[in-house]
């Protein structure tokens, strides 16, 4: 499976920025304030997989990954995916094609 192109790379980068931005503490009046927790990479992956109506096994097969890898990512054992893994997952979920078609 070949997934790529600037649209897909930008999408993956945006996902990483969104995930990394969550859980950062802000400073307000000298007191640390935790932001409301946003969707984690695990939660986002689980949500997108459910929207695509795929099982973990089906997503893993479509992305060329092991079911254990998908399971570990969804359970938060691995907090984020490597860029190559995220690109494979995005392609298997149809995110790259969906975004490219909206131009």
C-alpha cells in the first residue's frame, strides 16, 4: 500500500500537533492550571476506527501492521505512533483520500 503526498503528510503532522498539545499545563496567576484533557492519540485512533466501522484486526491488516500494534496504540501503551505508522493508519482509514477530495 502506497500512501503519501503532501496532503497526507500535513494531516499526520496536524494529528501529532493536536495530540502533543493536549495535557500541557498552562500558567495562570503563578498557579499551574491543567487544561481540560482533549482527545489523546489513543482516543482519536479509536474514534476514527469506529467511524470507519473497522475492527482492530481489519485496520491492522489494511495498514500492514500487527493487530497488537493497533491495540497498543488504542490502549495508550504507545502514546503516539511513529510517523510512518501514522501515515499507514491514516491511509487505511481513508483520511488522506477523504481530505484530498475536499479541495
